C-alpha cells in the first residue's frame, strides 16, 4: 500500500472515536499499519472493522492508558502484531468542567493521569522501539486550552499546558536520535468530547453560543481536519519539524 505513512507502524491512543477515530482511519488509508489503544473495546473494534473493510490494516488493544501495566501490554501486543512502532499519536484524553472551588483532589489526579501520565507511559513504552527502528515521529494532542484559559476548566487547561511542554522536551532530548515530537492543538471540534464541552460550559454560564463560536474561530471544526494536521506531523513531510505546536483552530489563538 502506498501513502504518506507507507511502511509505518502507528499506535493511536484514544483512537476509537472522535478525532482519534478519524486519525486511525486516515493513517491507515495513508498506508500505516494502525494499532488502536483504547478502553472502549466495542468502538475500537468497529473502527478496526471499518479500516479493514476499506483495505487498510489495523488491530485494537484494550487499555486504560493511565495504567502502566496495561500500556506496556498494549504496546507489546502492537509490536508483536505489526513490528516496531515508528509513529505514535498520543491522543487519549478527557475533561473536567466545573468551578475551580468545586473541584476535588481526586479529579485533579484523575485528569492528570488520563491526559498527561498517559503520554508519559505511552511515549516511554514506544521510544525504545523507535530507537531500534532508527527513528520515529510522535504527535501529542494538546489544545488551544494550553494557551487560552477558559472559565470552569482550570484542571483541563493545566493538563494541556503540560502536554505542550512534554512535546517540546521530548523533541529536544531525542532530536539527535531521529525521533521527532510535536503537538497538535485543536480548537472546538465537532466530536462527542467537543460537543459535551460546549454543552457543559453553556450550562455553567460560559458563552460558547453559535455567535460566540463564530467570533472566536469562525465555525466549529471537524475531526478530520485535526486528523490531517496530525498526519502531516507524523509523516516524513514534516521531517524538519520538531518541538512545535500546530494550532488547528481557524485563528482562535490568533485573535
């Protein structure tokens, strides 16, 4: 199979649905053998079936990506199935939306585990395989929330700030070993996660109405638009790009 990821083995965490699902399908269409790592087995299996029906190659591995043992087992399974991983898309993540003073330490720890510790665990498990293969590309899902704070999202914004610097620091440490690492930073996107965020913010008095959305970023984004940005960063076309943050927000952070 030809394509921009021909010959690559790609792991996508949170790759069953939403932007992750769009990336799984696009990466496979571009020639990668795709390993979806997700806790939603039913959705992951459905996405794999869709990829296979379209002529692509994919498999799914069930894991809570905040759990070290489950991550290591999933990565080992992907390597056993497809060979050394040369592309990693750290996409898995979630959100907490509530007034800061109503948040709990348990929520803080849980959100950092899912959004940040997962990137650490996945990247630590995959990099030795990339080194053995002579290099690779890592893409991390950050957000406009890494630089543009939103009321009711202190915990989420903080995790995305960490994602921002994680991508930069990995890029600097591994540049001379032919491993690139970048972050893709979506604005508001039409996914279950994105629509839930808009709904919850509206309920809590934050103006994310259609008019406000239009003023901030013109329109809501589509998951495929983020997937295409991640594809570029993952591909050899971005061979001289590492440690950068690519905003997919239609100018939200430029205003």
